[in-house]
C-alpha cells in the first residue's frame, strides 16, 4: 500500500456522496441506539468496511489496483503467486493432493497466476476454493477467471462463509487480517481508557471511556508494563476479535498449511515506545492518512497485525507454528530468483526488476509485510522458511 498523504478532501461524485452519507446515517443511528451514545472503534470499523449494502468492501467500488485505493502483491507481479505456488506444490505433494482455500481473493489475480503455475508444474489442487464476503468482488473474480483461465474455471468454488468441513491442503490469507476490526485504547500515566466513537456537531469524534471489565484492564495494563512503561501517553489497538477469527481459521484445516501474509510486527515492535500513535491507517486513491472519520465507506481502514498474538491464538487452537519471516525472505526461499529468470522472456527486464524491488525492498513490501506459516498434521520443513526464520522474535 502507498503512504502518500491526503492533504485535503477530494471532490466526490453524487453516487459516492449518497453512499457515504447513507452509511454515515446508519452509523449515527447505531451510536444513538447504544446506551452510552457511543460505539467502539471496532464497531465503527466493522460498519464502515462490511455493512452489507454500503460498506467499503461490500459496495461496488474500485478498491484494488491503479484505479482503486491500494495495490497488493499479486497485482504487482505474477512472481508473487509463483513463489506461493512453489510452496503449495511442496505441501500438496507431501499430502498426496488436496485443496487450496484463498480467503479474500481481491481481483482474482493471485488465483489466476497460482493456478497457471500449478498447472505448469502438474500440481493442480483438487479444488480451488475462494471465501469472498463481497458480492461485488465475487462477481469481478468470476468474470476475470472465467475469461482468463476458462479451462481451469471448473476447479474453482466460491464460498460465502467458512467451509462446512475442514480441508486437507493449503489455506492462504493475503492482506486479510489487517482489515479485521480493532478496538483502540489510550494509556496515560495513571489510567487506561477505550477510544470510542461519538457523533457531535455533525461530525464523528473520539470519546474516552472507562474499560469494560477488570480482566480487560489487567490485560491492557500488562501490555504497558511489557512494552512502553515509560511512555506518558500512548495510543494503540488490540484486535479483540482475532481469537475468534483464528478459531474459525483453524477449524477450516484438517491437515496441511495455513499461510498468513500481512503488514505487521511481533508484539515488542507493535507496541514499541516510538509507535505511540498506533498503527491504524486509512487509504484512499493510493494516499495514506490517519483520519477514519472522513470518506466513510469510501476508504480502506487497516491496522497492522500483532503476529505474537496471532501465533499464540494459533497454538491455542491446536496449530503448529512452522515459520515466521519477512515477505522478502519468504519469496527468496521460494525460488524468486529462479522464477525471475523464467519471466525475462515475457516481461521486460526493467519492469521485472521494478516488480521485484517493490516485493522485496525493505522500504517497500519486503520487510513491512510478514509471512507466518501454521500447520496441522504436517511435519516437513517448509521451503519458504528454510532461511531467515524469525519465530524466536515472536
């Protein structure tokens, strides 16, 4: 994702204005219905992103690619999917076959490139399942994949919810967890407060409220004690819904590998004293800013992933922690240089080098995005984590 700043509010067409205003009114109603006349930021984020008709991910908006708000790795280069394909080929081969489940398939580009790569290697899955909650994105994916890979289209099945039965194979979640709703909190020298959302004078704004429980207070106080005890004022996020999401993800895998690829940090970096304003960001037309209360329903809202917390929940659900590293290291381990050589025949060298730079540079996606591997009933060392495995940092 890009990080250009949003210096002023853009002009919107009438359709987008109407959609945003309708969603604003729905959120205002939710605030008014709450006995505190406020809602958690997680609830605000849930409505802004996932409200069934008006949310950012469910409405008919150009979200991905050059005409959207951000670009993900599969849209940057087919090399990304080819490297993932190398890991999928290894796992499916060891398992004697299986399925692939992609959670949130975006434009469908990764599914296209991954299936073409596996076809070339003679390692196609039994089925390629796509869990997609956005009707708009599902329609776009179906159109793209049916037109681009019609001979492989019968392998693809779309799901509206988690699979009814756990699968054997590989589950991939690329830039999914950073869009899970998060609660925001403020730590000061003597108190911890939740940052809730209120509506006053025709604007959304923050309201600082006491915490809901003693248990929550204890948990958040421990974060301060562990990571930023000397910081006078500290804002950050906690994804309280991550445990439930990981439980559902774990239940979807009978045997094989889960790959989660996302922006994030181990806890000691996530809650570093220098990161005192938290990690939540907003993206609109490739510009990043920190105000979630503008362009409601028209901009992406994200927060980085606490991979230490994710790993802990994964282990609690019976998964094995098989690897943790940067995107750059994972791609290199998974044959990036070899795949580059094969691509020089079809992609201009200058374009290919630019793509690799974006995927692997520390200043781009290379170090900012991490890859975590979780397994069940699979003991073979994973190729993607052979070198530079950083599980010890979790």
